[in-house]
C-alpha cells in the first residue's frame, strides 16, 4: 500500500477510531432516549386477587341483623397514559445532550488526526530504517571485499596484520549497525500493523518511497498559512465545554421552576366484587412546585457559574499556549529545513570521499585507519540525513495537525 492507502485503511479499520464511531452512535441513542421521556408514556397492568373465602360483617344498628359481605375474587386490567407538559430540566437536558454529541464528534476528529499522524510516523520510520539498512548492506559488502583483499595481502606479507584487525573491527561494526537497523524495521512494521488494525503476522508491502513522501509534504507551503486558532481541534473542544458549562447554569436555574405532568388511567373490571366503588376512568394533573431547599439549589447554581469561569480561564490559557506552540513549531521547521539542505550536500560529499578512499586504499596510498574513518563519516552522514528527513516530516505533520490540515 501507498501512504495514502495506509491512511485511508487506518481511518476505516483502526480499533480506536471504531470505538470513537461507536461513541457517536451511542450519543445519538442517548438523545433519543431522553427525548422519549417527554413523549406519551403508556403502561398496562393485569392483576388477579383471591381472598380465600374471607368475609366482612357490617351492622349499622343493634336492632338490625348484621350483613355479611363475602370478598369475591377480583381481576382488573389497567392502562395509564402520562404526558410531560412542562419540565425545565427536560428541555435544557436535551440541549446538553446535543452538545455532548458534538463533543463526541470533535473527539473522533481529534482521534482521527492522531491516527493519521501515527500512521505517517510508522510508515516513514519503516522507509527510513530500510533505507539505512540498504546503505549499510552495500557498505558491509564493500567492507568485506576490502577485508578479504587486505587479509590476502597480509598473508603474503605485503601489509601488516594490524591493518587486517582494524578492518575486521570495521566489518563487525557495520554488521552490528545492520542488525540494529533490521530490528528497527520490524518494530516499524509492528507499529504500522497496530495503527492499521491488522493481525500481527500480516505481511505489508510499502509502495511509497521516503523521497516521494518528502516531495509531497516538505513543501514549505504550510509556513505561508496564517494560524487560525478557531480551526484547532483542542480549541474547539474547550469552546464546546464552555457552551456546556453555560447550559449547565441554565439547567441549575430550572430547578427553581415547577414541573407539570398530565395523566389518564382506565381500569377494566374483568372480575369484580359486589361492593366496588372504583371509577373506570381517571384524568388528572400533577404540579410539582419547589418551595424550599435550604440553599441547596443556590449552591448548585453557584458551582455551575464557577465551572463556567474556570472554562473561560482555561480557554484563554489554551489560546496562549497554542499560539506559542505554533510559533515554535514554525521556528523548528525552518531550522530543520535548513539542516536538510545542508546535510543533503554533506551526504554527497561523504560518499564521494569514501569512493576515493576505497580507490586509494586499493592503490596503497592511504591507510586502513583513514579508510575506516571515511566509512564511518559516510554512515554517520547518511544516518543523520535520514533522521533529519524524519524530523522534518514530523515537524510538517505537527504543524498540519495543530492547524487541523493533516
């Protein structure tokens, strides 16, 4: 897969993003659940009662014989309809839930930016490690050829054995560097599999090259864009939290308002006693009026106002932090871009010096120590150049991320 393929695949299959999508769906269902509270509610019940032959004796006057009433078995079917007419908490609560869903959606966007950044980092780390491995492999092959030639010359008595020993150390160092680079490649693949939501043994073939990615992203166009903090995801989240804090103040104010509920009940007598005065139909209203809470509601309202003040200060602090962070990221990017151009020239020079040293060593003009030094300089130059590419790409991604343009 190319880098673009990897990004699209990660957005679709990353486990963290899947959970974030589930949270959005859950928020939608929570809104529907609470809206349903304000809609008509119908409940039905069916009961049966047997008094096991119990009787009641009633005598209204001592001169009149007592009347015996037998408790017959009874059975009723009851249906009750309730409707919320007014409740301040209900209406403000729906608004709060809608804001909560918006925060969940913004959180998903933030997670998506994180996954994109981590996927690009893993992809580029693999390419960088593979690039260094290829360079070290070529360098190792050349070092081994020179080592074999020098050992043959030493066996013939033409050069000193110490030169052979020095070259053997160089070969061993290059071999250790190669093994370390190969382990770094495998680590990168494991991280990429994690971001893509793939199995740990899934094979991946990368089609983009580090040079292509550098050409695509290292364009300096991001520096020409003006930082608009309104686009930043963290700023959006804090702003939404401020709206929630404001709505929460209104929610606490509604605790002072009454609540009105209407209800209608119908009872059908399936089996009734001889003496039954229960009406079949009942219609009523229930008005709940808050009178005295001994300061509880006032304390809750003041706490909500304090939460809003805290959010206001947090928002101002975040604005300052993001502005300074974006400015510092621009400085870092410019510095790395300058180092990138310089180190690219340094690699070409180091490679040219190494090629000449190899030729001179074969001609007996330079010593093995000088050849080893040139070889180390070239490896260091390539490693430094590759690391600068990664740092520059990371700086580019961080700038894009803070501007929400990744």
